[in-house]
C-alpha cells in the first residue's frame, strides 16, 4: 500500500489511480508501488483493519502527514488485514524492505506501529507507536531525516 508524500498537487495525486491514497488514511491505499527515487526515509505502517492500535495510530499519522512537508519521506502501509504473510512480504519486497521487515518480524507479523526506515541501508531509524503524541511523531520523523 502506498501513500506518496511528494510535493505534488492533490489534483495530480487524484489522477494517479488506486496506488495513491485518498486523504484520510494510509490504510485507504490499495496497491504498493516502488518509492520515488529521492526518498530517504520510508514511513511504513504495519496495518490491519482489525488492529485497535492501528485505529489510534493511523489518524495521528495522517494528521501529521497532512500538516507537514517532510521532504524525502514517503508514507506506506503494509496491510495484514487478511493475515496473508506472503502478500505482506511481497509488498515489502516492492518497497525494497522485505529483509528489514523479516528482521522485525522473524516469527509473527505485528501491526499497529509505524517504522521509519532508512531507504538506502534498510535500518529502522525509529518506531512510532499509538501512545505518541502528534508532536512526538513529528519529532521522530524530523529525527529520521537528520
């Protein structure tokens, strides 16, 4: 699932089709596509429709994303709603982070966290949780870009 945070107008984003989310939720995205070339940080939400933590975290992330211009960051959601590990890791492979995600989840996929991942190294720079305030989420993203 993809939510691009590139500096494009909403009209252009809306014309891109189902790989771009409508405003309101990272979870609204229906397809994952590769990040744009100049992306430094992947903000990847491990999401499931039945996940209580996701229902708290996703709106906070969307509010932060909509209110800030994080140049070099792209937001994505990997959807585990159907509990399909193969599809989850296939989407992670499209993003170039399958190895990173397998390292985070060596046995069982967990949902309800946003991972800030260095695109070139695959290292997790920070983990955002539902207990964090919007200001703390902004600080985590800014820190990942530093």
